[in-house]
C-alpha cells in the first residue's frame, strides 16, 4: 500500500514554556515504509456502537434521532500532533508587563476533515504512538485535504482565536512550534443518512475515541465543521 502525506518533523527552536511530563522534543525519523499510529484499543463493532450512541442520543430510553447506515469502511485518518510555546504580551494597559503570559499547549489536527482539537499536553504528556509498516495497514489510508502549510496556518489560527483569545482576551500572541509529528488513527468510516441528507462520521478505535476523548483532551474541536 502506497504511503500518503508528508514526513514527520520536529522543531529545534528554543523552548520558553513550562515543560509537561512525558514530553520530548525529539521524534525518531521513520523510513519510507513506516508511519506513526495510535494504538487501537477496541474492536470495530465496539467503536461503531459507541459512536452511534453519541450521534443518536436517547431521552427516556427513546432515540431522538434515527440515522440510516448507507455504508462503512475501515480507514486510517491522517493527523498532525503539534506542540507550541506561546507568549502573550497585551499592548493595552500593560506597561509593567503584569499581564504577560507564556506556556505550552498541544493541538491535534485532523488533516482529513481539516479541523483542530485542543490536546492537553501539560496533563497527559506526548500522545503515545507506535511504528507500523504501511503494508500492514488494513483499510484505506486517507489523504491530507490540504498542504502542510495550510494545515499549520489553520492550526495556529485556531490556537490564537479559540484557545488563547478565550483564555486571555487578546489576539496579541506569539507561537513557537516545538514539535510536529504526522500520525494516523484507525477508524471505521460511517456513511449515515437522515431524511434526504448524508453525513460522514468516524468511529475511532484508539484511546482517543468516543469513550475517552473528553478525558484525554480531544473533545473540544476548535473549528467545527458541519
């Protein structure tokens, strides 16, 4: 199976924020026939069941919405794990620097659907990944739907607008990329229908799926898509 996407990268810039536990600036560069993946923790059936329970909520035991399943397939979703140091220096009422802030934060960017999710790197450290041969990846390896430049630009805008602005009420922030690693998440792609519309949903098999995504920091999508 042909490998898709960019090579993994790491930043070599000087860090300024508080370092999280279990975090490393260095990432092993893999040969062309291998990629990084998250470890699958559940079966396809369990992942699909959990996803359907999320999209078909119940009230008093009755489903509020009922989707039809038009199709499903096993896929590998391309993602980018990014870690940044941030530095905030407000320009108004801050002559003494009393409102300056700095720190470290992480983001996971879904390069298939082109959206970012905040990852709590300070609490959880690096995302555990393992190496996998491309030829051993059963299913379809989905491509990136944007260039690496577009992905980074979108991720950094999401960080400034949806994370730092909400916390500190300013867009005057500087970002220093410490780490950039491409990896894949195994999932079951579901084509669901409701009335005359169809929707694509993903039931992930790793520890960042429906059951644990809130606890592991991936619940908050920064720039949601319909």
